[in-house]
């Protein structure tokens, strides 16, 4: 049979190689042994092919004849029989050679070593599929094809083709599993498949919404990982290699690919484990969908979640927004006064000057918070505008709010929920787990209810606290029953006596909220501080849609600068990591800086060197030009801790810990800020 291989490729040489280079290449090839799983027979066949190639090329006359044929465009019927004897009347045929059946697996092994993985699969798989004696009795062929699947999958992984990589790896895994051979190699492929899953999830969920099958597959993979880990903040082993810190960042990144309904279903289910992170993310989904689809019942459900979270954490502003959207203005004002978030309170008070209460500022804050912090987290709401006026003008919303209890009754109802939570609290040992700049305090006795801290005023970093709680063994209560079941007759009598007054009071409450919204137009105003969410804004895996979108005509602000530079540092850490993913650099850099950093990554890859980074970032200054809004200079202090590994071993001499001040020259292209140049100042 013929196989697309030539003598120069067997030895890894160019056709212009000298005799000395030929001899050195021959010695090197003999020293480069294949994996130990191969049999002595196939190793001997591989050596035989190397010997024959060397003997032809080292002999001047044979090499001359071979070189002449190497450039022949039309081959005709000439054949090169690969034997120990020098060719005489039969000319060599380039770039393919003739081999015997016994040499087939050895030749495939050489092709596999040369990186011709797809060619190995094209040549080898038919023999396996035909169930010939070769496939039944030659484990070396099975191993060669499986290794080609493994290496092809890794190559496709490097190229960002995650589903193709999974297909190749799964083929190799199934081949070895069905054959019952090479368990260690099978485990190696399975490990790569597990590590690939987060990348596949992002790629599948990033598909257009009409690609239902692909997106469902992505959600299924996500649910499998969550089940193995024991939830979003679980510590079970899923094989992905992601610790708690990285997994939380991964969850934050994939949120931008999920719709509001998908997030509600996912996080409400996960919150039942229980999970503090899922509990708070469920609040976001409930509020977003409740507002967008004019379903106040979901906002009321979100408020119940917040009541459970708020016993030890400051979620008063979120509660105030919920109360406002439910027309409970007194409750909203009270929640604002209880908040300790001074920056947001200053904003609200500043915009409530001249008013007897804080409703004007709270309306402004709520609208901007929903627009910038909540809707931005959902792929189907990102482009939707937020209008409190339209929300309260909706007939469905008005009908629901009119059916709600009065504020006094509502206060009693929420108080009952609070008392129920308080009475069910128990004390258990806790421990703190670092989550990037956040902290998770976990209990040794897993609680059924948890509390989530949303902001840290000292440094604007979020903190997650899990406080041990134990829910009373009661069935879940609905708002329409159960909580005050024993007081129904009293309530009915009270309503009969003051029915008219209650209606007037309710009208006053709802009308006051509605009038404030109607009478005030909301001007663009950037909110200071973090959104009420665990800080997980350092993407682990960059895809096209994850790039920050900036309004086309806006100047660069400090918050955006922080995000852009942090994105660069995260991308740098990935690029210089074990995968050397240079394609991700193009998402944040432009030339001339892009080509410079790509060369540095390629150099590390060639030297079998990788780095692990830890960065601390502080923005010192942002300089913009009103005449050219697409350019900006950002001065930042970066503390960079790097551990450098060569051949898998830590190099203490090359590792370092430096604190630098850097000027970043930013340019906006296609509505995205990218780094054009970097200059180290000191």
C-alpha cells in the first residue's frame, strides 16, 4: 500500500540538509522513543523505516535519484518499494512511499509523531471499522488512532474549537473503552474532556437563541458540573480543575449568555441546596423578569429572598427597590434609612432635596440600578430600556398592586417571615474560604438558609457570608394563606369597618409612587460603587461577546478603565499559562502591542515555559480628550507576582514580585476599548 510520507519528513529534515545534519537527525530520531505503551514490534518497525530513509539519503547516488523524483509533478506508474536493498531500476516516488502491511502501524506512528493527526485518522480508522484481523489483533493501531484523537482534540482546543475538540477526544475515549485497552491513556483523555467542559459550556450558551439544541446541551453540561461540585459554591470534584474562586468567576461570565428565564430556573433550583450565591443571583433574576414582564409577584418573591438574607447583611437598598416596585413607599423609605451604603445614600438624598421624603432620589436610583446593574446581566434584557413610569402605568401591575395588603399588613407579614427565620437560627462552627477578593464563610453543618453580604464599603469588594441557619419543619407558606391564618376573622372585621379608609389609603400610596415617577424625568447618572453581587468580574474564558460594550460617544471613565486593564491582566494570565492561548490577546490588544505580546507567548511555548500570575490593580489617573473621544491614557499601579515554570518545574530565579506604574494608551475600536501601547514609568 502507498502512504503519504517521504524520507525527509521521516527524519525531520529539509531537502537542503547537509550530510552532517542528516547524520545528527538520524541519531536524534533513534533516541526519540515513542510512548511506553507501544509494543516492541511496532517500535522495531518504526526504527526500520527510519533506517531505510537514512540509507537512501546518505548514499549520494540514491539521494540524487530520490531528489529528482521529489520534484516530479506527474508520477505515472513509478513505485518505490521500501526494502533494505537500494533501489535500482525502480525509482523512488515522492512524496509518498510504498510499505508492506506489517509496516503500516509503524508508518502511522511516524505520521502521528509528525503531527499529521487527521491523516492518521483517515488512514487508520477504516481498518478499525472494517473489523479486520488487523483491528482485532493490533493494539498498537488502536493506540495510535486514539492518540491521534487526543492530540487533534488538544490542537482544536488551542484553536478555540471546543466542540470539535470534544468530538475528537470522545472518539478516542470510546475507542479505548470499547477495546478495553490502555486504561491510563483512556483516563488521560477523560481528564481532558472534564477540563474542556467549562469552555464548551461558554461556547454552546453563546450560540444564538434559535440554536435550541446546542444551548440545551450547554445547560446540561452546566447542570452536570453543578451536580458533581454540589452547587455553585460547593467543593465537590468535577475534574474541571477550577477552584472555588475560578468557578465563581466562570458562573459570573456565563450569566451574560443566559436569558432571564434561564437564570431564574437555574438559580432558584440551585438555591435550594442551599447556596448563598445562587440565592442572591435568584433575586436578580426574579427582579429583572418581574420588572420586564410586568409581574410584581416575582418582585414580591425576590423581596422574600432578601428578607431571609438581610438578618445579618446590608441588603436594605435592594429591599427598598422591591418595596418601591410594589407601591410600598413607606416601607421603601424605611429600608433606605437603614442602609449603610453611604455613597448610594448620598446620591438618593441629593436627588430628593426639596421633597418631604426620599422617593425622588430612590426612583432615580432604582431606574439606573435596574438598567445598568440588573438588566445588563441577561442576554435578552441587555438592550431593553427601563422606565418606572411605564411599569406603574401597566394595567396588570396596577391590578396586582391594588390587590396587595396595605403597608401595615405587609409590614406585619414580612415581620412574621423575619420572626420565623430568627426563631429557627442555630449556632454552628464556621470557617472562611477566600474567593478572590471576596470571602465565603461556610458552616461545618450545612444550613438550609444562608445570608449573603453584597458589598464591602471599605474597598467596594463583595463578601459572601454563609451563616448557619435551620429552617423550621413547616410546609412553605403562600402569601395568601398560612402566615396569618388564625387572624382571618379579625382582618375581615377590620376591613369591614375601615374598608373605605383602606381603599383611600392604598390609592394614596400607589398614587404617590406613580406621581413621582410621572413628574420626574430620569437623567443619565452613573452610579458609584459595585453592583449588589458577588465580585466575579474577572473572566476566566474570553469569547467575543464577553468584551465590554461602551457607548460610542462617551469618554472613558475610571470604572471602565479599571475593567479594561483588569481584563488585560486576566487575558495575560491565560495567554502565558499552560495553554498559551495567543488568540485571546486579540480581544484586548491592538498592534503594535498585540504582535509584541504574541511573540512573547510563542517564545514561552517554544521554550516549554509557562507562568502563573497574581495581579493587584489600582487606577491612578485617566486622561481623555474631548476632541478625540476614542483615545485615552490610563496610568495604573500594578503589583505583579509571577511564578515561572520551565519543563514543569518552578524556577525560583526567574520568578518575581514587582510593583510597577504603567501608562496604558487605549483606543476604542468597534465600540470596544483596547490597549495600543504600554509604557512602564517606574
